[in-house]
C-alpha cells in the first residue's frame, strides 16, 4: 500500500471514523480504522458493531492494499500536523505516514477479522431534508433512557405518517416528540435507532444540506451523505404507546417568555436539593408562575414569572433539570406550560409551534 492525499480531507475522515472505534474492544481490530487504498481513492471504515461508517477520500494511489491502524493513535498524530499533503506507505506490519514536517510509524493489527459493514437493500426507504432529520433527532435524543432495564427506551423512535416523520424518546420520567416534514410520502414503520447511534448519525449529517434518503429493513438503517456511508443496527422491541397518555385538554395553561423561564430555572438550580426538585405553581390571580427551590444545606430561592393564564391554579414539584432540558428544543419567544392538576404530567411546548411537545412527570415528594 502506498498513497498520497490531502491532509485536511484525510484528517477529517479519520476524525469521523475514530468516533466509531471501540475504546475497550473484545476484538482488538475494532479499535482500529480499516484503510483500503484503491484506484484513485482511499476508503476508511470503522465500526463498534452497533453502527459504522465508510468514508471515501480522493487520493493518488501508487500501490493498492489494506491495513488496520489503531484509530486513536492515528488521530492523535494527525491532530498535530500542519501540511497540505500527506503520504503513507505500508511496510510489512508498519504503517508509515509522513507530512512536510513530521512522520510516524504505527504498528498495525491484522485486518482479517474486521467485520463487513452491512449494506441495506433499497427495498424500503424514505427521503427527508438533511437539516430536518438533524433537528428531529436533536429535539428528542436527550430524553432516551441510559438504563438497560428497558432496552427499547434506549432508542430514538423514528416513524412516519401523513407526510411527517415523527421522532420520539423517553426514559419513563419524561418524553419528547418532534415532527418534521418528509420529502417522500407514504408511511414508515416504527424504527428504534439506539440513542448513541442516533447521536453519531446527527454528527455525520451536520453541515450538510439537501435531501437525504435513508434505507431500512428489520435490523438496520443506512444512508449516504457526501463521501460518508453510515449504517446502524435497529433495536428489536416495541416502543411505549405514549400517545394514549398525552392529554388532549388541560385544566390550567400558562404562557411565559422562554428567556424568563430559562433564567428562573438556572437561578433555582443553585438552591435545588439533591433531587434537583423545583416547585412550580400557576397562580391565575397574580397572572404569574411561581418557581421555588429549597436545600436545607444551602438555602432557598423563589422566582416570579409573568404569564398569560387560562384555567385554574395548580402547584407541582418537578426535577428542575428535566424542565430546563425541554428548552433546548424550543426556539420561539414564548413557552406554553399545560397541566391537569396534582399528580399529572406537565406538558411544555413552543407557544407558536405545534411540531414539538415535552412531557415531564411530577415528583411525588
């Protein structure tokens, strides 16, 4: 193997691929990036068996070949290079890489056991604007569970109906749903994309525009964007039927300015207890929402936010971090807070945008 290519393009490709290598693999080759020099290009592949990427870089290839190079070592060297071009050659088991001012000899590992990245047939697919898919994932992925007790909740649900793609995630304590328009019609069955893999897909897509076609079957989902091919496994299971718990009407609604809401929660977090508990009270008579937090070891704090209120008053306790998380998915100036009384989930959404909602369960203490 021997090739020469742009340092910037190679470094960017390695930077993407290294996110998919295993840090503590049972199979040593999974900590490596598979590099293949072919006619007029170098192809980099990396996978953690959950998801993987294949990235193509234009190159002047003198000798074709394939090797597996430890990903973190290669990325670490390239992070400190400052040159326009880079040349590489494989000498027996050593991958020698050289720039104008630096060089490195990296010991390779056997690439024979490197797994093939699955190719999803084009039998089933849907098309969506790239920026809309990124928006959908970013709006909900933080709600996915980090516990393996219910594996299906460690995912982002992707499904489509009536020309819209729905993305949802939950950890049983909160739930978020975001809808975005599809470029193609038809329906898409429930696809459970592991939350970690959804985050990596979002990073791969960032900075790209235009339409994106995603292919799927029962076990995998994949797509091409630019010179990057991405593939991920899908979880087997049924996502919770959350639609049945989403209220259709409310006994109390308050509309507040997003900035006021965010500032109040930020200030209250200083005084919140170890459970991050914050009390929220909708007070129609004062046309305000009152926020309080108390920590016996620190003190207490209260904040009053002016609001437009419909319905009756209500007081509830919540995890303040959960409430604050919802605001990262709301871009409008005003936030609508909806409740059906004590012990019921609170619903938060953009006052002027029906495409997103967030449910948070109260704390019963």
